[in-house]
């Protein structure tokens, strides 16, 4: 198992390198260094000398991926890609185009993102699994049908409707919590309650219906019929046998949202004025700050790969057969 984990970690480096190169190439296909300079200088009449000075100060005056004018290894190292991207593997994010320290920004903004994402993740899974189990317990009944219809309705509603509706009803009409803003410490609680509630409710339809499908597939298998034949109650069969055997697909689905636990929700943070990494990324995209965008894409890739490794490890804990295959 240890050798397998080491192999997966080593496989991550070429993947991260490819993601970096792809992101880098796509960005500069849309925005050349000259375009970036003109946008950040922000004046109507910009001289080429000012553009060249801006590029030189920020290291954008070299070749992008391959430097034909250099010799030997400098053909690769004396490029914007090498200078801007390879330091990311040491988690040195450098500076944004406006001079801010990206690493310090990430460290400060990750806590508001985690304050929203972790409750949504944990409570959301508990609510969705419980609701799905209730539908399976009352399967082929009107309660099951009503639950499925409710899930379809919740799935069909746009996430923006939940946000705008929640802000209007809970924030403005009932005035229970602030509509937007953020404070540090325990004062943040009143600002994150509504985003967390909206995040949980908006995910019930998709999550519960998916879990219901997993559980219905399990209840038709032989080990479930054997458990019932031994006299076990339906509740014990569902929670002790069906849930345990459905853990692998549940864990696989959970890993997809792992990057959002750190990087935050782009839409929720933007609408509620929360200074997390999601709004940080949106602001960087709008400002065409490639240094921040590149850092956030790299960080998301690292977290996703880490999630895959952790998922493989967790598989061995819930299914001994997986441990034997390693």
C-alpha cells in the first residue's frame, strides 16, 4: 500500500506540470503580455516604452515557453513559463501583478472559505444520506414518490434563486441575519449561517437522489436478503449493511468537492461579500491577474490529486478487498 501511495504522488508531478502548461498556454492565447500591460497601465495613450517597462518589471519580457535565442538548458529555463510556474511546486506563489503577496492572501482568505465549505460538506452529506435512507426505507410508497418529486423540484431550481430568495426572505424580510459582509472570530457566525443553509438546501435534490440510487442498488443484493432472513430489522439492514457497502461510491463523490473545501464557493462568496478564496479568484479573473489565476488553478489541482490519494486510502478502510489488490 505504501508503494502504491508513493507511485500516485510521483504521478502527480507530470499531471501538475501539464495542468500548468495548459493553463499558461490558454491564458496567453487570450491575453498577450502586451495586452496585460496596457490593461494594467489603465491610461488612454500608452507608449510602447511604458509597455516594455511594465513587462520588464514583472518578468514578462522573455519568451513564453521556448527561448530560441538562449543556449542549452536556458532555452527552457529562460522563459516566462519556467520563471512563473516552477516555483509553484515549492508553494512559492510570488506576487500578484499589483504587487500583493499571493501566499499571504491565500493564508488570510482560506479561513472564511473553510468556515462556509466545511459545514456545507459535513452537514450536507448527513442530510442527504439520511433523506435518501428514508426514501429507501419507504420505497415504492407515496412517501418515496413524494421524496423523489421533491428532489427533482430542488434540482430544477437554479442556485441563484436560492441565494437571491434566501437573501430577500431571511436577510431583508425577516432580518434574521445580515445579507452580506464578514467579521473575524465568532462574529463571523451571523454572516455564514445563511450561505451555509443555502449551500445545504441547494444540494439536497442532487445528493439525495444520487444516494437513493446507490442504496436501491444495494438492497437488491444477496447479502441484504441474507441479513433479512436472519431476522435483522430493516433499519439495521440499511444502516449496518447497505450504507457500509455503498461507502466506496460515496467516498468517490466526496473527493470531487474536496478542492472547494479550501478554495471556497465562487458564487456564494461573491453574492454574500465573503472575503474567501472563491471571491479572490473571481476578482483575479475580472482583473486579468494571471499570477493569481495560475496559483489558484495549481492549488486546486494539488487538492484534487490529494483527494484522490486520500480516497484510495479510505477505500482500504471500508473494503478489505481493495487492500488485497494493492
